[in-house]
C-alpha cells in the first residue's frame, strides 16, 4: 500500500494530492481529467496533463521538455523526446518502422509533411 507525506482527499468529485503547504500537486476529476505538477523555479508547473473528453495528452513543461517511452523487455521500442524534438523507433537487434496511413488505411506521407 502506498503512503504519502502529503494529504490526499476527494474534493468536489476529484481526487487531489497536496504538498505540506496545501499546493495541489495532482488532480484526477470525475470527467477523467488528470494533471500532475512539480515545483520548478519556485512555481508549480504542469508536467503531465490528460483531457478525458478529447484524449489529449501533454507531457513536459516550459521547464522540462518531456519524454514518452513505450517499453519492451528488450528496451525502449518507441521514444518521443520533447526536449530535442527526437523520435526513436526500434531497439537493438530490431529495426524500427514508421508507417503513415490515411483514415482508409492506405500508406503514404501527406503533402503537408
């Protein structure tokens, strides 16, 4: 069972995690919205947010570029790094493939790219 030094409480149909000074570090509400914050340069900044209605996921902040990794037993299969705008696909011994498909499943790269 996890333990916290901070207070966890349900407020207005939301689960919140606060630090010792009462600053909100995380919130999960009834609409499926999730926000996680950390202290950076004396202020709280969002480092992860998920909007339940649209499925929009944001990782990182102005103080941190963010990173998303999909892992396999062999290592990181897909890594997206916001700090240096890098996408890595594949692991040692298994090359990666990137496919771009339209809504009909036809492979191709749109002219906009």
